[in-house]
C-alpha cells in the first residue's frame, strides 16, 4: 500500500488531498497537523486509512520525531503554507511576517523533505509534490505586495528543480493549484477545492515514467485549455 504524508492536512487543500488520496486512491495517509487533537478529528471524518501525525514544519523536533518512527514513505506532499505579508511594500519590510512566511513555506518543506529522503529512497515509487504558486514565477511579477510569499514560492520552485537533480528515481514536481476557495484563497476564489486539488493528486499518483523537476499551473484558464494534465506545464 502506498504511504503518503501530507503537511498541513487540517484544512483547505491539504485536507482535501488527504481525503481523496485515502478514499479514492487507496493510499495510507499520514495527515500532518500542528494540533494533533484537531488532526485526529479531521482524520476521523474520512474513510480509508488516515492517521493524524503531529507535524509543525517550523519545528525540527516534531519533524525528526515523526521521521524516526516511520518505517516507510512513498509520497510526500509539501502543502502547509501561510500568506502573511499583505500589501506592505517589500522596501518597508515587516520582518516578523517575512520570517514567518519563509519559515513555513520555504524552510518547512526543505526540513521535512531532508528528514524523509532516506525513507523515500527506499520506496519503489517515490514522489514529492511541492504545493507552490504562480506567485513564485518571476515572469508573472507585475505588482507590489505579498513579497515574502512570492519569494518563498520562487525558492520552493528552485528546490523542486534541485531535488529532481539530486534525487534520481524520485519524481519531484511543483503544482500551483490556481486560486482556490480556502481560508487562504477566500470565498471569492474562482476554483473549488475539488478543482484545486486535481493537479496535486495527479502528481502524487504519477506513473514511473512521469515527469520530474517541472512546475504545473492548474489555474482556471490553464485547465480550460488543457486536454491533459501535462499541458498545464509552464516554464519557471
Ligand atoms: P489554508 O490556509 O486553508 O491551510 C493552510 C494549512 O497549512 C493548514 O492546514 C495549516 O494548519 C497549515 N500550516 C500552517 N502553518 C503550518 C506549520 N507551521 N506547520 C504545519 N502546518 C502548517 O491554505 P490553502 O489550503 O489554501 O493552501 C495550501 C497550499 O496551497 C499552501 O502552500 C498555499 O501557499 C498553496 N496555494 C494556495 C492557493 C489558494 O488560492 N488557496 C493558491 C496558490 C497556492 P493549521 O490548521 O494548524 O493552521
């Protein structure tokens, strides 16, 4: 049975990815939660094999404790994320927001991935999905605001590339889910949760001859014109 770990599984995109991987794809899902009690309540509402695990991606102790007790891992979904900047110009920096964003969105996936690489190397079909954003594409920058969020996702895109080179045999890809109705995306977002998770699920369940080191954008427009998931690929 494929074992998948997802960070930030308590809400939004992470929660829906966890649910569908367990209920539709038959994975054994380790649902990462900062608050284990809340994680357990979320897991209890899902069918299939879902176990809540304590995981704060900014806390190396929880990461190392979890990695040490796992006996195998096939798929890692680095999903946990925050957006803290607001419209503050980057030249009037709010260092607390900047540090907090980079800790969760960039150093978080870096720490978690490094901790579980030995487990992924032992998997016959290892996959890493970095839940990124088109905000991390330099060619799309045309307005101020959300600077540390953009920097964090640009860094995550770079790590996607680096890991794809450093980890031959592991399929490592980044996905922008589009603008999705979650606590982060807000109620006006055009994409439903079900639409937002499609690309992430595709990358988490890739066949062995699937792509690696790529960035896919599953925004409304991209998906409208895409006849296949792979057509949503865009250059970094
Ligand atoms: P939500 O705000 O709805 O959920 C964020 C999740 O991340 C929660 O489960 C939260 O846990 C978790 N989290 C936050 N900080 C930490 C931490 N330190 N350690 C572990 N988990 C943490 O966001 P979305 O579901 O919308 O976003 C998921 C991902 O998708 C993010 O990486 C985001 O950047 C990306 N994305 C989202 C878009 C959108 O439109 N929604 C667009 C593009 C990308 P808790 O419940 O404990 O707070």
